[in-house]
């Protein structure tokens, strides 16, 4: 077991059914992303004010289990232990925590959630590791470039390797021109991946990045 990344935070717990009869606000906590094996991760939160007692330990079993907030002022959230935990991460460690957690979730998608990305389901473990290494190299870019050629689900054009993009939250590919059209025509404040049955929201960083690149 290894700790991949951690961040101080404050937490609020909202139970799924009925009011919480116990203490549900934690002002000074530490959230840790722990790796147990390839693609096997869990989040552990301890209460730094209460003898480092464990608040929750939650294995990551679905790619949409952890919800990234769209701004620093808003909390991340995760469903666990019969309710929802909202996490306000420390401003200084928030960016790094998000970057590492996103890479680990992408690894989880590659190795376990094969239905989310059929192209990756055909990869053996060695190729999967190469994909993850490539994604890690792109972590500071505004969006992931597509690793393989694909047919865009919107315009049906063949998009060459590196000419399109893959969304960070689900790795579904799309051509950049089609994403720009979605941005221009949508009246919704938040945009989700256009692939069928995908509920992942498109990151604001990706939306800005595509606009900037296409306008250069």
C-alpha cells in the first residue's frame, strides 16, 4: 500500500436517509488517496482534531464516484457510508490532489471499467501501462489528446492520433470542432460528455483549452 497524494480539508456529511443524529461537520481533516494494487485505490479521511480517528475509508469502485467541483469555492463530493461527504480541499494542495486523483481514475477506467472506453478494453496490461504513462505526460495540458485514431460520434469523420481530444473524466474521444459547436449552441451552464449513457461533466479547463487552441 502507498499514499499517492493527500490534502488537508474540511468536511460535511449529509446522510442519504433522514437527519444525522451525530457530529457531521469536521473542520480539520486529511484526505489520502491510497493505492493497494494496479487500478486498486481508496480514499481515506482522518480527523486531525480528534486523535486522527478515521472518518471514512472508501474504495473507488466507479469512475463517477468522486465528483470534482468546478471552482475553488465549491466542494468536491463522494458517496460513501450511506450518505454524501462534501470536501473543501486546501487551496494550496487542491490542484495537485486533483491531478493525481484524475490520473488514478483514468487508470481505474483502463483496467476495470472497460465498458466506459471500448477501445481500451482490447489493450493488454503492458499497453494499458503505456496509455497511462502517456496520460501522465499530458497532465499539465489543457486537455488530453487522443492516443488512437477514432471516428467522431457527431460528425463521423476519422480523427487521426493527436488531432482530437479525450475527456479527462471518462476518456471518451471527440473531435475539437464538434466540441466547439456544442459549446456555441448549448444553453446549459454545464456540459456533459455527448457519448451515450455517459454522465461525466466536461471540465472548464478543457472547454477553455479547446477555444484557445482553435483561435490561435
